[in-house]
C-alpha cells in the first residue's frame, strides 16, 4: 500500500505501513483499549513524536499537509464568522453596502479535489457563491455580495481561500 504523503519527495513510495498508524496501534496495545477514542490520542502522540524527530529523519510532506489542513479549517471558520457578521450588519442597518457582482476568478488550483473544495468552501460563506467552473477548469465564476472593487475581491480569494486549498490538497507552495 502506497501512502504518498508519508514519502519524502525524492524517495519512491514503498509498501511500509504509515508510521503514525503504527504508533497509534502501539499506543492501543499499551493502554489495552482498541477503540477510536483510545486510538486518537495515540495517533496525536505518534504524530507529535514523528514531527519531533524530523531533524534526524528528514522532513515529511505529511506533516506540512496536516498543518495546512488545520490552517484551512481554522481560516475557513474565521472567514465564515467575519463574512456572517458583515452580511448581518448589512441587513440590520439602514444603509446597505452591498454592491453585488459576478467575478471571473482565474484558478491556480489544478486538481479536481482542490477545485471542488474551493467551490464548496466559497459557497457557504455569506456574501459569496460559486456559480460555475469553465469547461477547461481555468475560471471560476463567483457571485460576491460586497464587490465594490472586483480586483481586490479576486486578490483576496486567490491569496486566501485558494492558497489554503492548494497547500492542503495539492501540497504545493
């Protein structure tokens, strides 16, 4: 079984079990409990131990991807809260700041999973809605509620949500 995120970029994939899962299994043996609740701390401790020995064994792309996923989740939740407050404020105040526009966003994300994740993370965020992806997968059409400056909105999405998705899904940077 090949686990690409556990391989160093210059090494070919091998058929060894993932070290983190092996350490989680050892943890379960030591604690005597084989439940998901007992495996989770073992996996976290194993991940931390493997991260701590990286200077000796070499950097792992898997650790960077895990941190990229954590950052993606945290930053998505932050964007969701900020945009929810902005939309709520626009609704309850007499002066409406909404200047809706449809923005063509050139995509740097390449994988199908990355495009799917970007479109699905943009849609539940209040104030934005993914409308369409071009046939060649190069352009994403986004409806933005606060698009006074479409170029600034485009830059914000590309340097924020799209960059986080690329780091998490494609592991590029």
